[in-house]
């Protein structure tokens, strides 16, 4: 029987609430199916760890993570630490250095979730592919003359041929594997005349390797309009790190709630462990209330199961989640009455039924 070692990094805010819920559900699934074993190791990185140790992660964090087959992550960010310190201390200290260059964010409505668009008569079924290693997230730039009238701050976006080519190719492959075989390449090559023009040129050139995939180009501002007005014209989308950060929150809201959106930080070369996390953040406003929607963390865990080779278990987990949502057992962000614990119990009860 296959056995997997998974790191669990709950982090801050509602991160522990949803990550612990996901661990409970996946352990229940493994035990119920009996077809694979899974061992979670808790890693306490986050703001509490930072306050004790002066840093968000251990000295040898990357090597520590390399001992695992994959990791699940909750969220990072606390009200009393500047966000750029917490985010660069933990999440961005992992994604870039581990070269988890493909951030995959599926967006789908299912019974029990509410798409606010009356234009989406068939619901939404999109696959967002985010470049996850460079762009505005390359960490380049700085400040000079701090506090003075002539202070200057730069945030330099880096775009390399290698990174653009690998993510565009990954996106075409992703689109090719989906029934509609359609890709939209998002950029901003009207006002951004270097990196974004390179992005478009590479898309045109890589597209020739995929004659069976229909594709189009779209400026990112116009893409927001298309997502609202013509949602059914969209299938797979690829864009830069920053553009897709923004479009993925919009997409999540259009599919019903940021609370259900999953995300996979993948190293497609499989040299490093991939990291699976909900799209949402620490959600200070609901932390500790027990009402966080755990579905984004569950769905991310399901994506993790597929990635490590347990597709059947992953599909079963997704159908349990969908049955629970269809039965209206959802949290307030989806218009329901349930708290986190009730959703966990409902999903576990669905998993129990898999025995029969
Ligand atoms: P957020 O995603 O934490 O919250 C935005 C809104 O969505 C809030 O109203 C929140 O209550 C709601 N929400 C989020 N997740 C939910 C869930 N599971 N169930 C129900 N409602 C949910 O975004 P923010 O407020 O911009 O950020 C808060 C902190 O989290 C900041 O420190 C930010 O930097 C950090 N952040 C971290 C990550 C991450 O670790 N991956 C992602 C985004 C933001
Ligand atoms: C996300 C988050 C992160 C990002 C932040 C928290 C660094 O918003 O995963 O979408 O910008 O990538
Ligand atoms: Mn984001």
C-alpha cells in the first residue's frame, strides 16, 4: 500500500481552523478507503513562531520540506505584523525558492454554491494558471531617501524567457487536457512594453506546439469584464503572478465565495514537494469564531491527493464535499448556517458512506 508523508503548515488566523479540518477529513478518508496511508507532520511556522524565534520559518526550512511528498498550508498574516514581513517570511520564502512555478487555481460552481452572475447560466468551470516565480513577486526593487520629500520606491517586475515559456507551455498542456481545449493568455502589452510584449510573443510561439488548442489573447483589464459578461466563453486562463493573483480572487467570488477556492503551488518537474493551500488569507474578521469555510482547504487537499497519485481518493473526496454543499450544509459566506465543525462532520459522514 502506498504511504505518503505530508507536511501540514496551518500558519495564522483561520489557517489552523481550516487546515486542521482538512487533516481530519483526509485522515478519515484514508482510514475509510484503506487503499493508502497518509502521515501528517505538523510544522508550527507562522507569526507565533516569528515572535519566539525572530523568523517565520526554521533555518533549514527548504530542506525540511524536501523530506515530504507534499505540504498543505493554511494562511499567513497577522494584524500586528506588517503583511510584507509575514508574507515574505513564510509563503513567498517557499514558493520562489522551491521553484513552485505553476500555481493552479480551479474555479467551479457546484450545487449549493451561488454564482452571483445571471450571465453564467451553466455555472462556471474555469482553470486559472498563475505564473508563480517572478513578475512583481521577484523581490526586486528598493527605497531610497526614506521619509524625505524626494523618496523613491521601485518594485521591479522581472520577466524571463525561461519562466514565461515554461508556464505558457504548462497552461497549453492544461487546456489540452480539458474538454473545451481553450486557453486565454492574459497580459497587459499595451502599456507594459517589455515584459508583457515578451509574454505575448512567447505565447504565439508556444501555441504552435498545440494545434489542437484554440487560444486567444486578452488584456487583463478587459478580462475582468469578460469574466463577468461572458463567463461561458472562458475555459483555461494563464497570466502573470500579479494579474492572476487578482483575477483568482475575482473568480472565486464569482463562483460563490473566496472560502471555497483551492490552489496548488506545483513544481511540475517534481524535484521539490508541491504546496497546496486555499486561495484565501488569514481572515482576521472571523478568526476564532469557528465559522471559516473549510471547503477551500478540503478542495486543496483533494488537489494534493491527485498530485501524489491518489486520483480515485481525490475524486471521492470531491464528491463528498459536493454532496454536503448540495445538501445546504454550508457556512455563512455561502449563505448557510453551519459552522466549520458542522461542515467537517457532514463531510466525514459522507466519507463514512463510502464504506457501503
Ligand atoms: P482574506 O482572504 O483573509 O479575507 C477576505 C475576506 O474573505 C474577509 O471578509 C474574510 O472573512 C473572508 N474569508 C476569507 N476566507 C474565508 C473562509 N475560509 N470562510 C469564510 N470567509 C472567508 O484577505 P485579506 O483580508 O486581504 O487578508 C488578511 C490577511 O491574510 C493579510 O495579512 C493578508 O496579507 C493575508 N493573506 C494571506 C494569504 C495566504 O497566506 N495565502 C492569502 C491572502 C491574504
Ligand atoms: C495568494 C495571496 C498571496 C499572493 C499573498 C498572501 C502573498 O494573496 O496566494 O493569492 O499574493 O500570492
Ligand atoms: Mn491572492
